[in-house]
């Protein structure tokens, strides 16, 4: 997914100005996160805007706000929103999430956050900002999300398992509970690559599911097909 643009069934995403291109992580998150008819959705660190666009397609009555710190990525996401069929329900706010203010709270908050606090950095400062937690720590993300979410809202995050452990510990400190966990594996029997976790301020029974990208023979697994159906061109 490294080309300058990517065509989905109902919208097109340009990504030549974004450090982080469209990834399997982002597409899976856009296809798997869910809520009970969320009216207002917030995407933190939107990048290309792909997750916000997927949610706008699925929830036709929702209003999407996306936050992005990087100037080039923010302009590109804004352009992608404007060119989409959902443009009248989408807006972009450029700046640090810590500084974002809203008079209304959100029914759903989603984030595919940077997660390398001590990783050896590259020379590309734009890519560093997208990958590393310097500009948005887990603690800042959780604290701000807690102040912006409705009492019964859903807060979704995707991270590798090790980083998710740290993230969960921080969420517990502000009163979030895990209500759903989706583990993502390349194939059955392989290690867990990512965890997509839903947090809520209301304690509920935990739901756990497994998502596999491929079958043993390399063909798309049914759980992956179900997640991206209606979005990727080859999956109706």
C-alpha cells in the first residue's frame, strides 16, 4: 500500500504527503471498530484520514472530527475528506491533541497512535513524529480521551501486544475498562501482531475475538474478508 494513492470502493485516499502510508493496521481498525450508532466520532492522529473515512462510510448519520499534528498530513487528510462522498460530515483539526477543545463530547474515539518511546530514530523528522510518542504520550492520549468521551462512549486503540500492556495500565488509572479485545495474527498459530482494544467507562463483560489475515495457503482468511468487505475493491 505504498503508492501515492489508494482506491477504496467508495472513496480515494491520496498519501504522498504522509509519512505513514495506508497500512493493514489502519484498514483493519477502520473495518473492525464499532459502536451503537455513534453520532460524533473523533479520530486522533488521523494521518491520511483512512480510518475516519471508513467510519464515515459505515456510520452514515455520524459526524467525524480528525486531529492531526503534522501539517502536510493534515492538509492531505483534509483534501481526502473534501473529495469523498462524506465531505459534509467530516472536518480536520490541525494541532496537538493535548490542545484540542470541544464543546460536545464524542460517542466514539479511535486512535492508531505512535508507540516507539525509545526506538532508534530515523533522519526523517516527519516519520519520527508519526512513529514516536514524543509528541503524544500514552498518558496524554488517555487523559485527553477521557475528558472528551461520553459516559457510555467507546475508546478504540490499536497497538502491538507489548505496548498495549503499558497502555492498559494507564487506562485503568483514569477509570477505563476493557470491554472488547481483538487479536490480529498473520495466520492461525502465528504470534499476535496487534491488539485492537475497546475501552469504556462502563464495566461490561469482556468480548474477545481472533482475526487472521491469511489462511495457511496464503489466501485471505474469512475474518479478514469480513473486516474489509465493502471497503477494499476485491472484497464486496
